[in-house]
C-alpha cells in the first residue's frame, strides 16, 4: 500500500515557476514508478510526466517537454515536478500516482494503469 500527498501548488503569473512535491508513505517507495497527471475543469485527466523507481527512465508529455522536470529522492520518499515557463493552459489540479505493481515497466501514460492517487494540488497560472 502506498499513500501519496501532493503539495506546492498555487497561483503564479505566466512565465513563472512552481515546484510540486509528492510525498509517499511506505518503506518500499523506492520500488515504485510515479506519474504526474493533471485535470482541468471539464477535461479528462491527462499525463504530464513519469519516472521509474530508480530514476532510470523519465517520460514527458509533449506539451510540457523542455519546461517541466520530474525527479525523485528515494531517501526522502518524494517525487518532484519542477515547472518552469508556466502558461495559462497549465492551469489544472495536479495529481501524483503510483501503479499497484512494484518495478512497473508498462505504459505510464494512462491513468487506468495507476492504482494509488494523491488528493491533488491546484495550480493556477494567470495571464
């Protein structure tokens, strides 16, 4: 069982930066791939970024590539999402998630492949 708690959201002007954190409980967090997703009002939840358990593989949605950076510190049981050059279209609730299986190597893009979710943190980018 993995419990996830996001933090770091807020209101920022376009062009600004935020760093989101996803803190996890459990001694085996270092065995889990973690993904970030976001959901804007009236839209489906979409993939943002993912990082495998050892940080060996990192994935980004095309819409955030070059602006967002995902990283993890397994000693702190935390995954980060550094968001730079923010745009109004980045406004959404951001969620971190983990699949049920340790050492997951399947597709990271689909919410249905994740079993554990945090409560979300709101990011609002003003123009």
